[in-house]
C-alpha cells in the first residue's frame, strides 16, 4: 500500500468520526464555528472578519408558494445554485482538509484526495456530463458554499470542472455581504446576474442541508418553491425551486445520479433533449490512459474493468418470443452473424435484417453464391450486410495472399482480383440488401454504419494491427450513428473467449463511448461471446449464430428503435 492510499484510508476513518454540525458560518457575525472530532480534538478553523448585514440582504423575503408538480424552468433566465460540501462534492472537504488525516492525504497525493472528495472517477465523469448538459442549455451555474473559495477552486480544477462553473462564492463573499443566510445571499447573486447579463426569473438551489432553504429543515422537499419579495425591482418575483441533495435516494452525501438526471430534466425542452441529457449522465467513466499502453487486450481490460463493468442483459428481451410486437412508429431490427454457411431454421420477421459477417467458412466463390441465394430469399424488406474475417473473397486487397492458403483457385480471367470482384458482384445483387464497408445507410431516418475490420486474428481477411491502424477505421464512424455494426466486438463487450482471454478492440470501445455513443452496437466474431450487455449508454449485442462448435444454435437477436422519419 502506498503512502497516498494509507492517507486516504485514514481520511475515510476521519470522516466517519465527525459529528454532525450546523453550517460552518454563523448567521450572527460571519465567523466560523468550531467543529469537534469524535476523539474530542477540535478542527483548526479560521476566523473571518464580521461585517454587519447590508441593506440589500436585510430587505428580502422568500414567500412559500403552494406545492405542485415540478415545473419546467426557462434555461436562459435560470440560475443553478449548488452547495459544494456534501452536495457537488460527496464529502465535506472543508472539515476533512483540517483533520490530520486529511492534511496528510492532501499532501501525499492531491489528485487522489480530490478524487475521493468528489466520490471517485465515475462520479466525477457524471458531474462533468451534468454540468456540460446544463451549461449547453444556457443555464448559469454558481456555487454558494460556506467553504473557502480558493480551496473550492483547487478542487474544481483537479476534477476538470472549473471551467463548467460560472461563479464560486464562499465564506469570504458571504462575510463581505454580512450574511450566512444562503437564500438572502442567492437573492443578492440574482441581482448581480441581472446587472451583468439578463434578469434572473428562476433559481434551482441544490443543498444537502435542508435548513439552508427558506423553510424548516423537516419541511424542505424537491420541488418546493418560494417567490422573492424585495424592494429591488431586479429580483422581485424571482422563484426559487428547492432540490435537497439525496432526497430522491435517501439523504446520501452528495448529489446522486438520480438527482443529476432530475435537475437536467428541469431545463430539458423538447423531450428529446431530456433523453439525450439522461444518456449523457449514464455515460460510462473514461477509459484510464494506462489501458492504452497495454498491448494485450486481456490485460487492458483488467485496467478498464476497475471503473467499468458492463451490465449483462437477459437474452429474453432480445428474442422474438420475449419482446412482443414492435410499438407503433418503431423500426424492428433482426440481427444475426457468423452463420458460416448454415441456413438458419428460423429467422423472425422484422423491418431490417442485419448480418455482421462470417457468412461463410473461408469465402470460396461457391459459398458466397449459396449464401446470397439464401439471404436474398428471406422476406425482410431491408437487409444490411458486412463481411467478416472468414469471408476472404470480399477482401480484395488480401485475397491474393489468403486465397491460396485455403486452396481457393484464382479466377481464370482475372486471377484473385477477378474472383474477389465476382464475389462482390454476387453480394451487390442480393435483393433489398446493402453491403456496408466503412460506409453507412439510413432506415426511416435511423443511421446505420457498418465496418468489417477487427484486430489481427490469425492473418485472415479484414485484419489490422491493434492501435492506430484500427483507430483510423473507427474514426470514420459518424457521431450521429444510431446503430453501428462491426464484425469484431469492442473490448469487454461480447469478446470473452473460451480460454478466458479477451479479443475485443480497446480503440473501438473508446470511440463508441467517448464520441459516437450509438443506441446499439452489434457484432459477432467471438462465438462464445453471444449475448447482450450495456455500459449504461449503449446496448452491445454479440449476434453470433454459431456456437464455439460451429452449430447454428443461437437464436437471432431482435431490437426496436423509434423511427425518425415515416
């Protein structure tokens, strides 16, 4: 165990020993109170110069309004006010920094200390997504805290969210205004915003301490609203909406994922923006940089798996018998892969039939012809096909090398290039079928992208070295893609081989999670990886029809998406 880890463990112990206390700024004179630890020792605190309450904060009053349903707030004229300790942060940073254990942890590894304060990398990623979402809608974000502004600024910078917060007001600012009453100070902040840019008509205020709202602690609840009565015309009539942190999931420390999604939803108009914001918050934590330094995918996944663990999804919800008919206005996709010359006994109906490659054993011209006859005979109105590593004849650039290895004869007239061209012509002639090779198509407004590549795998077709060569192909996937087809799976999602090692592509996973973020990713290649899982933002399907023993026993997978166009 490193010194930094030991210090962080001690920090956790120090937090557990803290006694609950009220605000660290008193309402009487702006000075800090003394907090005591469980062992009887006192936290070292600073004294701030007391300033008499000014006329502005003495002349405002928040008047409760009748409770109702949660309103939609106009983003352009709304101020989002967040408390810092135990609200934006998961822990009480001001207090912990002043314990011996906290000071040691901060000195040993400041990045690890601040990560712990915010609840770890996964929560930091969600906070970043949350702040980006509300900022993109035009909401002004302010922190009003009883902590110190310099310390809060350092924490925000370490978490990569300093630039996502417009205003930070700590005890220094409250002492200057002569008040530690947060609602009164928020009224002053509204007036300042009105001077600087525009009138503030609404405030959403999130704080873990219910006594900081304009009501008794036991009364404040999510959605409670107050109207501001003030002599100052800039703020008179402003509405404040309460969001007590953790109320949706039981008074936990810091805003929960449910809180973050709910707050974003207050500003979400139209409805699709709300869905996009919710997806943003479900986004998995970033892949650690160390994973990209590992050449072995199994080792790389051990690094990624520390912060990411996909959720296995029941197959029944993706099989025709279990998912029922599609809802009105939806497109039904039926996915198969790795049929290897087998004609499946049952393929459920749907609007679009997807095949993710390896339709043959070695891609002999006769195999290609037989597959095209069968695939073309299926009744689906639209068919989308990509190739796989077994479909040698469709990879013209490598067929002159791979064809002879498997005893494929060259075309009498055009050699291996001619044989590859003829195989491609057969595929292009399949009725209602589109062959995708680093290209895309659209189905009722839904965008589908297909790519046959996978990291080097026994020197077959469509193989590329791991790293930049693969990444260059994945960069071609458009950001707006709804469904992405690749023959090989991304790392950690349908790529676990029977021997216990991983075969998926880390660079594909990174592009899908950080840039493309499709609703569905469909692959094959690793037969024993058949199944479904989710990282919270994207559903991953391995649709391999054949098992490890090349028996076509796996049922097709079915999913629906709402059409964008009729």
